């Protein structure tokens, strides 16, 4: 899959660089990506956009794909490379899956605004972070989400457990790896807390994620529009289509079997269709 992308995505100079192919291979396997899905992906320290392009190709046009990069020259290089990549794959799904690259500090991503409120299904960190930063970034995961990235000198995999569930098998794997790699380290020493499971995948050496300059980094939520409707999850498409069809119907509906008189109304018809379009533009893609 990596060889299928044009070489201009990984030409490197000055602050532009990519990881070794085997690191990307290990990360892609650990992220457990689902082909042609609605998963949301966040690449912190996205660099040239090489990995983001691979993920976009796997997840397909109904996914969300964001990258955070602090260097403007790298972002410019990334946009140029992604544009060439999209053009080489035709004006169809590859163009729609185009990663959205945002200038920001990966250590200063706001968790209370925009797309971060509901979290991301998959997160990759492209530069080393300290254990003390791991919990903050891990909280950007949605329940059941997976994070892969270098923490100090270890490539780790973090899973945010579903509510009320505990992944004992992964915690055991984390303890076994921790014992072999660096001694019996506790969850607190790993910079993580209850609700998350951590597994050490391998020893690695990455350049550190830049801490400066610090500024609030907001990842905007995807807004629905009639033009973007086809790229939203199937459940969202079904629910919004039903609202639109009902909005065109009469307010007073035919009498159903054994109804109460007050139940013979079509609530969707209370608002005109144009207002429903506006309402849906503020609705998150995970609503059903």
C-alpha cells in the first residue's frame, strides 16, 4: 500500500521528514483501521501528510481525517503533495477523503470545542511525547478509540475502553511488555488513568513533539449540508432524509390504528424544509 503513493509525498528537507516505512506499517496495523468506514482519524504532527494519505485511502470518503502540524512550510508542502496525490487518483473518493491539515500545537488541542467534543476513533502521534502528556491526548479518543504513538522511547498503543468495560487482556499485555522493556511501571507512571488500556509495541526513537509556540488549537466540527450529505454515515443519511420527506408532508396525518387524536400530527411539518436544513447543519454526524 505504501508503495502505491507517489514519491513526492516523502521528499524531505529542512523540517520536512517522515518515519521509516516499517514504523508506519506497525502503526497502521496497531490502529486497526476499517476499510470504507465512518471512522474519524487525527494525525498529531502530520508532517508531509504521507500517513494521512494512506489512512484516507483505507477509510474512504465517509470518514473524517484531520492533521495537526505546527510548521507552516510543512503544511504548504503537505497541501501540494496531497493535491497531486488526489489528482493522480481521479476526482472521486480520493479527493473527498483528502485530509484536512490544521496549523496548531499538538499538545494544545482543545478537548471542549469542535470535533474534539465527541472525540476521535483513531489517533496517531508522529513525534515523541512525554508520559505526562499522554493522558491529555488520550482523552481526545472516543470510547473504544485507539491511539498509537511514541511515548519517550516506546511505541505504545492506547485503547479508551467502552463505558463500563475493562480490557483485562490488553492491560495484561501492557504489564508483560512493561516488565520486559522497562520494569514494572504503574498506570500513573505511564501517564494514563482508569478507563484506558496501554500496550507497549516496541522500542523506538523519535524526535520530540514541539512544545513551543503554545496556542489553542481547535479542530472544527464537520458541518452537514445538502452537498455533503452523501459523505455522512448511512444512519445519519437515513434519519435526515426521513426528516426532509416528512417536512414536505401535511401537518395533519391519516389516522393510524387506534390512535389518540393528539397523535395524528406530523411534527416535522411544523418547520419548513429550509429550516430543517439549517438545523441539520448543527447536528453531529454521529447522531442517528
